[in-house]
């Protein structure tokens, strides 16, 4: 956006300089503008108006579709009731604010496919468990299910436990997971 602002200011300055240079003498004070200068002024102001329009309409142009937009609802014909009496707008993500990390994409896809696992259940802990409780539970489960310890084919279960610990041990990942899991 800063480039657009600089460009607009630059166009206005050029237009002003063109107008000032168009005066031939100080005694007459008659503004004489050639055809080339008129074209330059018109183009400059046209670009400025288009830039202002695009700046004001940027949210409409770049808006991402939400889950509400993708679903078919009878109330879409009259959105005013939904707008003020529902929480459909809570999942609206501002342009540029949506998390595009690999992990968030995985959470969104799991939520859409209804295959987002309950990591708390996998580790056998409560939702309000502290970091120490998460770590303790992970270590106990790892000791019990590790393929080297059990001599069984428990690699699949160990992968689930590792993934659950990876997500829940990191505060930011845990916060993102809780947000997506609660949406389910």
C-alpha cells in the first residue's frame, strides 16, 4: 500500500509542476497549457482516481470465501438476520491474516474432512492440562508403546502419539489446534 500512496503523491506533484510550468510570464498570469500537458494531467488524475477506488475496494476484491459462503442456506437471501443474530462471521479471516502454514492447512483440511484427531484423547489428558502434564503423559505413553520396547508393530500408534505431543507441547500450535478443534 505504501507504493500506491507514494505513486499518488508523485502523480499529484507532477501535475502541480506541469501547471506551474505552463505559465509563461509573471505579468500576464495567463495559464497556457499545451495539448501534451493536458494529456499528462488527465492521465495522472485518472490513475489517481483508479488507485483511490482500488484502495477503498481492496477488502471486497481480495476477500477470501468463508465456510458460510460455501454452504447453501435459505437465509442467504436476507443476510441481515444472519449478520446480527448468528456467529457465522466469527470465522471471517481478514485478508493477509489467514494462517498459511503447513500445520494450519492440515488442521483446516482435517476439519473439513471431519478427520481432525483429538490429541487430548490420544495423550489421555484434559484440555486444561499444563505443559508438564502433557510431557509426563507423552513420556509414559512412549515408554508403553515404543516399537523397540514392546517388540510389536506399534509404529502407527507411536506416530499418533508423537504428532499429538508435537502439537500440544508448543503453545502456538496448541492455540491453533484448539481454535480449529473447537470449530468442529
